[in-house]
C-alpha cells in the first residue's frame, strides 16, 4: 500500500499498513507531501483530530475540484473518501500579491513579517499590516495590539495572515504564577498567597497551591491573577 496522487502528479512512497486506520498525523503528512510534489505552497493547517477508516488498498490524495484549498483523501479497498481543508489560496489570490488589495476589500490584516518557530512571543517587529483577501476567515486580526505579546502554537510562515487558532489563549492566570486566593465562609472573607498549578481564563476552575497551608485546592478564576475558593468545589 502507498500514496497515489491524482494525475498528472504521481509520487511513489514506502508501503504503509493502514489496516487499523490512517492516523490523523499521517493524513496530514500525506496531504503535505502531495501538495509539495504538486509545486503548491503548503500552508499551516491542523491534522485531523481522529484517524480515518482502515484502508487495505491504495490511499489517494488529490485537490478537490482542482483546488488545494481542500484536499480529498480516498481509499479504494474498502472505498471511502474524506475531505481536509488546508486553507491553501488559489493562484492569483491576494495572499500571493500582498502589495495589492486585489479583492478590493479595503481591509488590512495582521500578517507575519518573517517565519517564526513554535512558541515565539510576538513583538511589533514580527508583524506587518497587509491587504485582506475577501475569502480569508473571520478569525484574522486587524489590530497589531491584539497579537503582540501572545505566543504562537505552531511554526508559521512569512507573509501569512495570523489566525486566532495559531495563538495560545490569553490566560488571566498562568501556570506557575503567584495569585491571590480569596475564600469566603460564614460571612467572613480571607485571602492568602497561592501558586497556580494550571492555566485558566475567566470562570475556569483550576488547581492552585495555598502557599500558607501547602494544600492543593480547586478555585475559580475571577480576574487577573485572582482566584476564589468555593466550599462546594471538590
């Protein structure tokens, strides 16, 4: 078994055993390999979260309706087909002509000024504003202040619009940070220093270590580095 690409591109690969299913990361690898062999720029896209069905025959990868914005993955024994959105832009799109707003949207979006590795904390020097493509998703940013200081979740390519899913969430409480732990009982309110054992956003329930008692407790995030213990939490 191996990967077979739609004509006119055909690339031989080592035989693979997909009798137990095609893992999500393997699907992503096959699609990226097919796009690269077809001479397409490979965008940053997520692998399928779950494995595709078993395949005892050949796995085929081809662009859907001639566009690599969606890759079609299929098997001939047993017969099945799945689609995977890659986000690749069609030739001649605004993504390939960043100096012109060819779609006429008039909107400028936050774009990467250089390629960045995973885990980079964004600075003003990492980004530029570039004309938007009318087909770009709603999760793009239009204000650099929305992204500066945030951390990338994956390696990202130069010239690509920055997407919400590519950035780590904004946490009000970060793991390892010192927080103020408030507790209320019997009409009384007390507070104590604590250390966050997990990241958390507003309303999230996380674990913290009470530095006074050295006890681990569950709390609710109520603000920036502020948490509240509740008597009914377990």
